[in-house]
C-alpha cells in the first residue's frame, strides 16, 4: 500500500509483481480491489499497479470534487511508482469511465505510457459520428436496470456470490455519478489520437449493453492504427464476469507491447 498526491489529496495505490508495468484504472462502481482476478494472474510476469481515483476506495481529497482531475491522479501514481524505482513507462488499462482518464493521462504524459487499453469505452474521443453512436448506445442501455447493463442475467443466476460482491464493491466509494460530470470533457480528437506515440487497443464484449460492438468497429475504422478486439460472449464488466477472456486479451496486448519495446532497445 502506498499513497501519492498532495495538496489535500491522498491517492491510494498498490504495486504487485515485477517486470513490464501495467496500471488498471477502475470504472464508476470499482476501486483498486476490483482487479483481484487480474492481479493474481499477471503479477508473475508484470509489475501490476492498481489505484483508487479520488473519491473511490481508499483515496481522499479536500474541497470540491471534479473528475477532470482524474488524469492528474493517474500521472501522480505513475510518477510515484517511477520515483520509487519502478518502471518508467506503463500500459494503462482503463475500464469504462476509467478509460477516458487513462487515455488523457497517456496523451498528457506520453513519456509514462507504453500503451493504452480502452476497455468498453472510446475514452471520450471527440468525433461527431462516434458521439452519435455512443449516445444511441447509451439511450438503449438506459432502458435496462443498471445491473443488467453490467452483468448478464445468466451470470447473476449462476454466481450469486460474485454478483453480490460486485454490488458491494461500490459501497466503498464516496464519489457519486454527479461528481463525474466533467469526465471526458477534454477528450482527444481523431488527429490527436492518430498521432499518439503509443499503441492502442479498443477492447469490448460481444454482449456489452453499454457500448455496442458496432460502435467499437466504427471507431477502429477511423483509427486504423488501433487494434480492435471484440470478445465473444463477454458483457460490459468483462474483467469481472469473464476474467479469463479479459486477461487473455489484455495479456496478448501486453506481450506485443513488451516485444516491440525489446526490439527498439
């Protein structure tokens, strides 16, 4: 357990394992412990970093909350890890709302980012056609109960224990949805993202009720340098419901990033 930040902000983060680094950034109902099914799988080969954005888990802040500060929170943790002798560059994996913060952090500090995974999100990408598609997806999702957007009914019936734990995770957070109002307000343009010096993976599930595979595929067409992976049978919270599929997809990307870095070295 470590703390980063300053000026009234305490950002909780953990570092596990050794090797090339990967940082997981949680969604609106999560925190650092949400990644328990990823840390134990990846820590033998990678330095796995988990953190709590301000208002989530064990992190705290003074004054008014603004999710526009999330990218700075991520950068503070990356800087602290590097200052402590950890890797200088990291693959950032952002889940849902965490994706926009992770992408902006990587663009603001490309010296810290070796790659970005946008899991179930376009990371606030500013583009009129994509914005319309995302809006339509969201409108369809809002017709469903919140839990149906995140986990499939089949999973909840088969694993009521993990479905219960999933719900309980959010009770550790003090940030509310209203506090996320500025999230993604400074999202990148296609041109900015195309020029980014790091590889990008657009990762989503076939059964994602929040962001459709069609929207992801269209983003991939507009970002020809990005890798697109739609995982069959996976829902919005793939990392939780089908962790082996999520871990395999992220692991493939990590292996490719690591191999590319070794070639350049």
